[in-house]
């Protein structure tokens, strides 16, 4: 099964700053990638899907580096509500996914 | 909006009891999954199903079984609950071919005493 590694953090970031964190994966055959957001004591929710080199959605940008086998998530103009754990997931099939253990982000006022 | 529901948010059971966790989705998804989530270990796949009456083992199937008699419902069964099965259990569903776009239920926090 695919291996995924993430820096667990926590990343403590002031409100309004830009923050980025990476996720490395071991399966070079992975064709799609996903970032999920999980709030404390809640279920994970899909944040972004990446099927090519990257994706952008408002303040959030995901970029894929296939040569180095990592995917990054960039959050611009961070908000207090961005505080959460961000889970990286290489996708690619009908089987269950291998989730990273997540990166814990704390946005400070 | 996709909706995945789980039968209980909190459950307390005794060691040795048979435990049923139910999951229902209303989006006609073919794929359904059961995960458990523990601090420091992240989400781990227990079982998944890509069609009615079909099931596949995930990474940690020992001590669990599943049932999928209807497309919208996927049940996780703990045959004889043990204290090391105390955990948060999350159900998810997805369309086939979406790779990783899964929709999760709110979770069931199970405590086995």
C-alpha cells in the first residue's frame, strides 16, 4: 500500500500570513492527489483534488512535483478558521485510500 | 449535498459483546469504506466494498467483519469487542473512478470497557 509522510506540526502561523506544507508519497504510479481538512472531533472533508500539476481554489493552491514525489498545499492570507489538520492522500483507484497522518495548523490572532 | 450518516455518535460496549456500526449514504455511491482513527496513527482502512455483497479487506481487518446487503448501507461488525477496538470509526463513500474523493460520515466514537 502507498506510503505517505507529512510533518505533523503544529505549524503556528499569524493570521494573514502565508503557510505551506508538503506531503511526500512513495508510489510513483499515483495519478491523483487529494487534500482533506479535518477539524477537531469532526470527520475529514475534501478540500482539493489534484489531477495534473496543480490546482487553485481561492486562497488555497496545491502543487504536485512528480519528479520529487511530493505535493504541497499553500494557504494565502490565512484565517483563524483555517486552523485544522490537513490530510494528504494519494488516490488512484477504487480501493481505500492511504491517508497521511496530517499536519496540524494553528492560525493565531 | 452528499450525506453519509452513521447510526450512533457515541457508543459504549462491554468486552465480548457483538457490536454493529451502521452507515448509510444517499448519493447512490458504489464504493463504501470503513476506517478507524486513533491518535498518532491516523486513519486506517478496515474494510471496503465496491458493490453490493462485495467486500475487500483493508489494512487492519482482524477482529472485524462487514456486510453490504444494499447499495446504500454498509455495516461494520465487531464479532467480540475488545478494549483495543476503542476508537473513532469513520464510514465513507465515493463514486467509482473518482480516485480519492470520498465523503465521510460524522463518525462513531466507540468505547469498549
